[in-house]
C-alpha cells in the first residue's frame, strides 16, 4: 500500500523544463556557440556533474563555468519573476493524497529558494509535508539519495513510497531506491527500459489510479 508520494518539480509539478532549455541555449549563444535543442532536452532531472559531462563531450570549446553560471541565472531570473504553470491534474493528485492520508514530499534537483518560490507562488506549498533538494545530497539523480532522504523526512519506508517523475534519470533513481516509479512524460516518451521499471500515465490525475491499487 502506498503511504508516501514523492514528486519531482520541474516538468512534473510545473511546466518549467522549457525555461531551463531556453536558458541553456541562450547561454551558449552568448559564447558564440549554437546549442542543438536536443542536447538540453537530455538534461532533464540531471545534476550539475552529469550535465557538465554532456557539455564537455558535445561542446568542448565552451567555458563550462561561465556557461553554467549564465544558464542558471537566466533560468532562475525567469522563474522568480513569474508564477509557474501547473501541470494538468496537479491539484487533483495533491487533493487525493491529502484526503487519503498519503504523506507528500518534493524531491527536486533545483535550489531550495526556487522550489519554495514555485510552490508558494502557485499556491500549493501547503499540500506538501517536506521538501528535499539537490543541495542536501552528495549524489544527484539517477542515484537514489534524494528519494531516500525525502522518504525519511516524511517518515515512510521506501517500499511504501511512490515517486512521480517526468525524467528518466529520476525514474532510475526511484527504482534504485526500492520505490514505485511512476512516469508522467514531459519532454520525451518512455523507452522500453523505462516501461519495464515504471508505470506510465499521461497526466498526474490519471496516475491517481496507481495509488488506488
């Protein structure tokens, strides 16, 4: 029985992945490099270390420190000056969890002040029992660290937790944590590998079915 629900933020709770993708492309342009849009789409759910490895392989002439600093500042500034669009079915999912005593947590690779801004400005922060960010763990997704920490914060055993993700790296991390991975696709459709380890639903409210099982 599912007793805890752990949610990614970007691309899962809010339509914010496009913000980061625009920022990565613009940061490259400022260094005179044209970034293929397919490259930042691969960054979804990844930590800084993995993104750096991809950039080093694809664009070795980029100054990584300047590039990453510029991209992150652009993305943060855009988010902090706006209210993030909620993904379909968000309120229905959070209401179901509250009504059925399912503890909830956010597990996001983003910084805490960005997560809090998005949750607060969109009016959903009170639905969550805990917030965990990439700043609190050594290993980022696809490592299970952030999910295990989130589960401990809400006092639920990993085996009794479901993890909602839009990114493959997050699904792999949830699986490694011994939790139930549930994919709500955003930027990419699931591969055969992902379908083997995760339940897949088109929207958050459709995934309520998985919690009823």
